[in-house]
């Protein structure tokens, strides 16, 4: 078995999950259940690939992709914060909209998938870090990822700093802890929630760009395949802490990587390994919940 | 008087999102060079105002009524069963296996056997998130969504390997035996599945309006802590609700299999699937039983209409999915405020309970 390859794919697969986790953490901490990370990632993936094919410029495509995803984030925030709708239903709607709009547009464009291979050179986007790439074993794993993958791992630290060392981070946590208290000390609750949701949208857009544009230069229908929900599970397991939930994200990346690699070596039932990540998540989430509730001596049943 | 106003408000709050979604849909249709008026008129004249078309609409509404019910029941208890889609697929698949495995059975026995298999499979599959939710407080949304992805993959493998029909040109299971097919009423598209759906619907209505279980479920949904304090066994209620939801989804899948599809293909439930359509129907029906039936028929018209505009106009049927998403998005907020002067201000207290509920969901 090729361990270098397994760990390389692990890092590569973790990147979009980590990005979603980092973005989703803020909404989670601000007490907004954002299940639309999946849809926003799909929008980011589609918009970036589509505008790269239109403008033939990688940067412009990525930027427009981010902006369009932010618009979806704004819709979510407006519906959820200003209009006080049920966030689960709105998130569901955004997911469904993202899926059907992209499918609809692919149909209108009359293609099965958007391919920008002729504009984007996938191999050329991989960055080989000098010095590190020469270290045996580790160099093979750490080096040679596209830019956004590196951003995602640096992002863990940045998001940790923002969450725990800045005024904004404290405000977010106060809003999540007790909205009325935050209101009474003069924090603009709605503004904080808006920003928290928009950070989620921004990170999801990056995840979509990483997934579609950087790694494959291709968009296919429903290509996110539940990564947004995997990220949601990681957020629940890590209780909204950037470091811990990213760790879970990497774990899920490992499960995916194993499923890809076992797929190659196994015979006819290889497809079964594709279900591995999903089961791993259910098991981990259950174990995490059991541990969290083990010392709970509170009487009565609380919903969540 | 109060009830009348609330009823009006509910109707407006269901109608306005639909109209707005169709409005935006019209803009999209214009943008891709179609004519929204002819598109919509073709869509509805051939599905609602044409006898055979209407029967076809009712036929496709049957599984939708069941999935809508399956989701509305869990919403009532403030549980979000996103696994209706997966439960439906499992139910449909194994009903299909029963359908083609046995041959020469009495049709009545065969159909009932298949439906029971579907129901059982749906319940077993719903039991996993139910027990995790009730005893370990695992978030049911994530578990059900993940299991959906897993089950789609597993069923795909089963269809491609063990249960593949080698004579078929594409990936599918063998067709069910003719004894497992629902009887068609008077040579139309409508099968006995539709009356069966209505019977199940009435039973559910009686259970949830008149029985102790129905009352307790409502209590759990409104305030779980109070329900627990007054002596209800919440854990057991959660499991009951999920099992009922799973059974309805499984029945929907099995019935859809025996009345329409007859074999399991990879796009058995369509895209977005029947389970997700059920979500829209439960929301559109505002959790009221009659509302669910009307919403299911309306949505069935929209869906079958999607296929029709695909043939008669240059508007692709994927546009229906966009409209569906827009409806759900708009329905999540109340267009007309409870404190509106339009019908008087009777519902102010509802807004506070709803807000509290939202807060509890997020905690």
C-alpha cells in the first residue's frame, strides 16, 4: 500500500472540508444553524468554473465565484436574520436551489459538464514548496498542493486567532451564548450574525474553487457529494472550535482517502468503500455525542 | 372568527411564496428565450384541466402525499428527518426484490407482501437515527443525511452486481412480476395505490388528531422539557415518530415501485427525489392535513408538467427544480406578518412561541 499517496489525498480531500468547517464555525458559534454550506460550495464551484470559461482568466473567475456565493450568503442571512425564518428550511432551500440552478444552467448550456482544461493547467497550479519537497516521505505528502489547499491549513490558525483573540470573535461567541445579553450591552446582534454567515459563504466559495477549479478544472452535477454536510458533522463533533473541528475534518479526509485507495485495490465490491466516510461520520458523531452527554446529570430532555 | 382569520392568513402565506416563485421562474424563462405564459399554461392545462392529465397527476401525487405526511409528522415533534429520501429508496428497492423474486403468487398476497417489506425496510432504516437521537442526542439531521448518501451508494452496488438484470441494456433490476403490479382503475393511469394512500392518510389523521399519541407528539414538539416534566417518555415518542415516518416513506417507495416504476433504476426517485418533494409539500401544506393533500396534488402537477414543457417548449424540466427551491426559500418566512391589520391581530402570541422554538432548535 502506498502510504504517501494515501496521506497526500487525505490532505487534498481535507482542504474543502476544513474550509467549510472554518467558515461554518462562526455561524455555529453565533447560534445560526447553517446547513447550506453544501449548496454554497456548489455555487462557488459552478460560478468560478463558469466565469473562468467565459473570461478565460483564473483570477477573475475565482473572484466572481466568490462574489456570487456571497450573494447566496446574503440571501440566507436576510431570510434568516432579518426576516427571522427557520434556518434549517432556508438552508435546505439554498441547497436545493444551488443544485437545481446549476443543473438547469448546465442543461441550458447543453453540456453534461463544464470543462476548462484548456484554460486552467491543473498540474501547473500545484505548488512545490522548495526545501520541504526534498524531504523524503513528508515532502511527497505536504508539497505539491494547489494554493487554496495551503490557505485552508493556514486558515485554521487565522480563524483561531479571529475567534479567540479579537473583539469580533468575542462578540460572535457572546451572541451565540446569550442573544439578549449581547443586545443589552449594545452589540449589534444582527450585524454579527450577518458577518458570521458571510464568512461561511466566503469559505464555502473557496472550498468550491478548490474542489472544482484547482483540482480538476471541471464542474459536474452535484460534485460536492455531501462535503458540506460532512463539514457540518465535523463542526458538531468539534463543538465549533476551529482547531478541534478541523482535526475531525482531517479525519474525514482520511476516511475518504482510504475509500479511494481501497477502491483501487479491492475487486468487484470496491464501491462499498465509497460508503466508508459516511459511516465513519455517523459513528464518530455518535461517540462524540455520547462522551459529551455522559456527564450530563441534568434532569429532563433538552432538544439539542 | 379568530380561526377564520388564521385560515386566511395561512392560505395567503402559502399562496404568496408560490406566486413569487413562479414570478421569478417567469423571469428565468424569459432570459433563456422562452415564453413564460405559454409555458405555464401548457404545464397546468395538461395536468389539471384535462381529465386524463388530472388522473395522471393524482397518480403521481400518491407517493408525494405519503412522503409529505412522513415529514410533516416529524416536523410536528420538532425533529428533522432528512432521511425520508433514503428510507423511500430502501423501501422501494426491497419491495422490488420481493416483487421479482416470487412468481405465481396471488396478486393480493404479493402486493401486500411487497408493501410490508417496504414498510419494514423503511422503519429499520429510520430506527438508526431514531435511537441515536433519542438516547444519545446525536443530531438527527447530519445522521439522516449521511445515511442517505451511504444508502444510495449501497443500492447502486446491489443494482450493479447481485440484482442486475443481465438482459437490460442499462443498469436496473429485473421488473417485478405482473402479480405484484397494482391494479389500474378503469384503464387509466390511476392505480389502487391512490385509494390506499387516502386510507393511510385518514388513519394518520385520526391518530394525530384524536389519539393520545398525537397529543403527546404535539406536546413534545412545542416544549420537550415541559412534556418530560409532565411525565411523558420523550425518548420513546421520538422513536415512535421516526418509525412512523420511516414506515410512511417505505410505503411510498414500495407503492411507487408497484404502481409506476416496476424496476429499480439509479434514478428511481427522480431528481430532486420524492423525499425532498415531501419536504416542500409538508411546508407548503403548513402541517395541516388537507393542506398536504392539496400541496401534493399541486406539486405533482408541477412535476408532470415539467416533463410536458420539456417536450412542447424549449424550457428544460430542470426549471421545475429551481421553482421548487424558490418556493421553499420563500415559504420559510411569513410574507404577511402575524400582526398584520389585513385580517386583524390575533396571532401575536404565535410569533413568540415560534421564536422560542427556533432558539431551542439551535441550542
